[in-house]
C-alpha cells in the first residue's frame, strides 16, 4: 500500500483568509483609535468569525501537514482572547453589569456603569439601551434633577414614549424638587418647580381625563398655585405673586385656597403700597391702593379698605393726590378720580374748591353708569320772587346721610344728614343731579333736573 507523507503547499484560500485576518486586525486597530464605541461593538463579532475560520483552516492545514496551520492556531487564540476581552471590558460588559445591578436594586452601581457607557462609548449600540433606562434608574434612586434631564434626552431620541408613566415621573420629580427647595428657603427655584408641576398636571388632565391622576390633579392644582404664589411673595416678587393669586381666585373660586389667596393678595397690595409710600414713590403707592379698592369692594372689606386708605393717603402731598386724580379723570376712569378727589376733600378741605368741579363730574359719571333709581322733583314747583335765581329744598327723611351732586351752570356738592332739610339757591338751567347715600348698600339716585328762575323746587331723597 502506498502511504503519502509529503507536505502540501499553502493554498490560495488560506492566504486569502490570512489577508482577511490582517485587514480585520488593521480595521479594528483603526476603530480602537477613531471610535472606541464601534471598536467594542465589532470586536466580538470579528472575534467569533475569526474563531470559526481559524479553527477550520488550522485543522485543514495541520491535517495536510502544512506549518501554516500553527499560524491559524495563533489566530484562533487571539480571537478567543478578543471574545473574552470584550466580555470583561467595554460597553457590553458595562451594560451587563448595569443590568444585573438594576435587577438587584443596586441603583447607584447600575447608574455608575451606564453613565460610564454613555460617557465613553456614545457610538456603541448599547448607548440607546443605557439612555432609555437611565431615567428609570435615577427615578428609583430619587434623583429628580437627573431623572428630568435623562427623560428629556430619551424622549428627544424617541427611546421612550410620552405616556402616563413618563408624565407621572415628570410631575412627581418637579413636585419633589419644589418641596425640597421650599424647605431650603430657595423660594424662586421652588416657585419655578411648582409652576412646572401645575403645567404638567394640567396637561395630564387634558391627555388622560379619565384617570385617577386627573382626579388628583383637580384638587392639587389650586394647592400648588397657592404655594407658588407664597414662594414668590417670600422671594420679594409681589407682582408675580399677585398675578398667580388673581389667577387662582378667578379660575378656582370654590377652592378651599381661594379665601387664603384673597387674604394674601390684599396683604401684598397693602404692604407694597406702604413700602412705596415710605420710599416716597407716591404715584405707585396710590395705584396699588386703587387696585385694592377695585378688588376688595365687598361689604366685609369696607372697614379695612377705609382704614388702609386713610393710612396711605392721609399724608401723601396734596399735589401728588391731585396729579393722580387728574390723570385718571383725563383717562375717563371716573371711579378712581372720584375716589382720589374725595380723599383730597377729606384730608385737605381748605383746597376743596380747587377740585370741586372734577369731583362733581366724576361722581355723576360714576353714578350715571351704575345701577340707580330715577331722581325727580317732589310735587309741583312754586312761584317765588328770586330774579335770575331758583331755589331747591332738599328733604332727607330717610335714616341714611346722603350727598347731593349737581352739575350744570354751577358745580355743587353738599351733604344732607338724615332727617334734615336743606335749601339751596341755584342759577337757572338744566342740571345733572345725583344722590349718593353714605350707606354703601343703598342704590344711588340720578336724573336731569331743570330749574327756572323765580321758582322753588322740592326734592325728597329719603327712603
């Protein structure tokens, strides 16, 4: 029997595979330099392929007693080393360690591994895995700032869906941050996160109206709105606090926080007016007080508004009050000008004649544009001898003091106490006439009255 014992030459296939191995090694070397993420991703793939091919060609050449087979054994060992190396280091190893730690509840360790993966291997295929789960890991750890940060990134990359779960995470994180900042007296930051929580609750109600979370949002929003206003007040931003309080009162009038909001709003305006007056910013102080008179005009507010009005206006210079009154008069804001002219009359009576015309016109305009009863003469006029004059007898038989305003050839303001009679001499003509009772609950009177000379007229304003 003939036994063949010669050595075969290296075949073309082996040479081609060797060339492929060398090119692959060069390519991996380039990736290790240029892009470590891709290097670690391709290393196990290239190593597995190299193991299979090295094993086949090593056996093939050794059987044929070709020394090149030992070279393939070296390739085989190097490839196995590449597989082992990629399982112990790089993004695959980091992801595996992070996944195991996360499942065991070791969130700091999981976060550390994923952060290393994200920071060092942003081009790796495991990058998206890490970015998609890092928000959950930080949320489990209670790190709200990083939860929000990574939620934003994951949603931008479309690695997570915007759903009820992510909405709840956002909401809870902003709320926790708000509460923590409030405890630390960081009121501006607390207010920012309270407002963010409110916006998230409102969006949650809109997107998921039939959920328990939407039900919770209904009673949480007024509470958080009040807290946000409180934070801005504590931070010294009363204007922003007032805007939020006004919104709360308008949108949630039946809320348990509505009354508290009204009290804080009142205190904000009054304190700001007092501070502005102390700084001699009289015009701004007057405007703050006028806002109070607009917003707080219920019967229960009368006395405290009147008290603070006296405190603020009583020693503001007359010229400043007159300037502010005239400005509102020119802008046809007669309720405000009347209020200020009345203050001048009260605190600077010696100058009342200088402002009487505008006071009368302001009051008549206010009454004319409100709910009123018609004012007309009582009975027929009587003839008297009073050349170029007429007379008016006003009888207040009621239980409330009143003020009569006449605007015509003369501008007159006069007070008529209850159960008294007053007689006035007037120039003949047509007068716009109004009666205002000092009892705020009483409806005023208004009418156009014509007076002829040599005539006496009677007016009964009692009720």
